[in-house]
C-alpha cells in the first residue's frame, strides 16, 4: 500500500523502540494492533533477551539492529530500511496495554490539526528529580520559543512530510528534543496531547536510574548544542 492523495489511503506505520523489553513488548504490540495502523515495526536495538521473539509472536515486524546503535540511531536506521509512510507513530516498548491510548494522537494528525503530536503522561510516581526534563524543555524554549511540558516523551505521531524535515534523527536520547526543535523551526504545527492512563516504566532513583539520566542528559545536550550553532 502506498501513500494516497486526497481521499486516498494514508499509509500509517508504528515504530516501537525496544531494548531488553521482553516483559512488555508483546503487550505493547497487542495494544497497538487495535489502532488503525498498516504495520507495526519493533526496532530491537541489540537486545540480549527475548524482545524480538516476543514482538514477532505478537504480530509485529522486527528490525534488529546489530550491536547497540542508541535510540536515535536505531530509529533512523529503521526508517531508512522501510517504505515511505504518510503518518508515523513512535512508541516505546514499555507502554504495555496503555499504548492503545495513542489513538488520540493519530486522530489529531490524521484530521490535519497538527503535524507532530506529542503524548503527555499523567503524573506518575517513581521518576527522578526532573532535571533532565527541565533542561530539555529549556533548550527547546531557548531555541524556538516553544513551550513544552513533556519534552522527553517518545510517544509521538508525525506526518511523513514533517519527519522528512527533521531527519536525520539525532542520536541516542537526543531524538525527542531535537525532533521538536527541528519541527518548530521548520514551521510545522506541534501540539501536546494529554493521554489518560498512559504509563511506562519509571527509571527510579537507583544508581542505575541516575546513570541512565546522566547519559540521557549528555545526549540531549549534544543535540541541542548542534542546533544552537546550526542555521536552518
């Protein structure tokens, strides 16, 4: 199925970012299968567990990245290997059954009310202190004057035209911050959408959680710095 023109079929593809998510990826794929999608692709970024097998069993196409490319690199590599689509849904593999709530984002983009819709999570216990989130929001605001409440949300729906304008995607965990900056700068309509019941696994305040956020913050900083010195 190819992208349709006015009144034609619009090819819609979900990309699910996954690394060692065997416990939740199947539930996430099953939830997404309830949405109006042409294909669900799980991008397995070098998992060492049964993530790929669980995704296949749930009915997804699996693109396995050799080694570990990082989130942004894995997603960019997957898009380059797939046929074009009119609408792309980005989701993380740890959403489980709550992924069904992303239909609200699809509705907004499909109806032409936005080019990039970002899901907002309800308040959830177990996170960090919010420093990385605030830093990302501040970078977006500084570079675009756009105020965003969920700058790190990987749950997004984007038109094919908008996605083409923000590629290549930033590496690692800089992908979301960079995508928002690039989309706003390019004149696309970006909105945030509250999604009741949307949940993912918090990183917590353990040593591992702080290490994760340190990597995340560094990669976001690199992406923002690159955009601060680049004229688009």
